């Protein structure tokens, strides 16, 4: 931006004949041009320092910084240190290599899913509720008797609720094992369970579409197979999810307290209107409430199906 005053274009007096009257003006000019050069150089150095420092700082911010770019504001990103690891996923057509989560239902499979599809309840401050985009006046607060003080609110990590939903759909996929004895044909399932099923399909699609995996699956030639065979084993950058779940587990609100608490609406509590579908269900003498709230936590395992 100081190009027009560049010293290249300065005519500098260097002989006696050119000296004289011209001298003071030339001196002044070269003084200005020298100052400009120093200023330009200083400006360049400062810019370089800022640029390098920013690169260095961004590099150091690591996974938490990256995740902040791809998540709505969440207190978890200030509280837990995320790590990213390159992982090649096992996505074979058959359950080989064996993963318990893909196996046919059994008490062991249920135990594995109960552990991973858990939705531990956490406590958040009023500021946290505001920053995650919720209205504290419409958010269920933690009763003071729980010992967290005042102006505290319940919350569950969305990702854990999504895994819970996948487990719900898994149970419907193994309908005979989980439900047939109780309800007979699938068309007989109670409306609230049908609602839960469609709710789960919806939230999983929302999440997968909101942030789809951009990693690529390919095809390969398999011995004896007439056509290319898909290779779904994609590389992904995986978060330290097991550590995160452990961290959440340690901070969760006592399940027993939630289970035993005699839930009462606080005085003057702001409410949302009753869902028309729930009203209709109640009218028919159906289930009083959707089993989707903090009552998720039944202690040992999920009992939606019992
Ligand atoms: C895939 O399976 C192999 C063999 O059992 C195992 O060593 C590896 O850890 C598995 N990878 C993942 C991401 O689970």
C-alpha cells in the first residue's frame, strides 16, 4: 500500500552540481522514504509473527478446537479433552471379525448394548443451558435436594441418546426375540412404542444427514465372485468415545435419586402445551406419558420392553 512512495523511485542527490537549493527537499524526501521502508518492514515482521502464532495456536488446539467448528456450542468441549485417532472400521457383511454389538440377541448381547446405549444424566448450569440454545425457564431444573445447588439443570449427551435409539431399532429388528411373546405380530405394538420407533428413525437420520461421514467406501475383486464386492471398511477419524463415556459415567446424577424422586412440578413452572397425540392416547385410556424423559434411566438396563 506504500508502493507509490517506494524508495526505488527516489532520485537521490549525489553530485555537487545537483546539490544546493534542491538539497533540503531531497533530504526530506529520502527521510520519508526511509521511514516508510522501516514501517513496511516492521509491519511485515508483525504480520509474520501473528500469522505463525495463529498457525501454532490452532495446531495446538487440536481435537477440541476442530470439534468446536462442527458442533453447536456444548459445555462438553470445554470440560473433556478429545483425541482423534485414525481407525479402519470393520464393516464386513458377516460378523467376522466378531463384534458383540452385531451378534444375534442373547443376555450377553443385551448387557453389551445396555452398557453402550446408556443415557447417563448430567447437571448443567444456567449459563450452560443458555449457550446450548435452550431457555432455562422451560428446562427442567435439578431439585435442590439432589445437592447440586440452585439453578442447575438436567441434560443428556445427544450422541448417547442416538446410540440408545439405535438399540431400540435393533430390538425391533430382532422383533421375535424381544417382543413377539408380549405383543404378538408387530402390527399390535402399543402406539407409544410405535411412536418411539419412528422418533428413533427420525433422530438417527437427522444426525447422519446433518453430519454425514465423508469417508469413502470402495469395491474389490473377491475370488469366485462374478462382480465387484463392496469394501465398507472405511478409515475414519474416531474420537476417544470410550474415555468420554467413562468420564460422563463418573459425573452422572445418581440413578437411584432420579428413580426414587417424587417428581413434582415446581411452583409457577412454565410448561409447554400437551401434545395432541398424547391427549388422544390418554383419552383412550392408553399410556399416560411418553417414556422418553429422565425416566429413561431405569438403573440396570433398559426396560422399555417390559
Ligand atoms: C477389526 O478387527 C480386527 C481383528 O479382530 C481387530 O484387531 C481390530 O481392532 C478391529 N478394528 C476395529 C476398528 O474394531
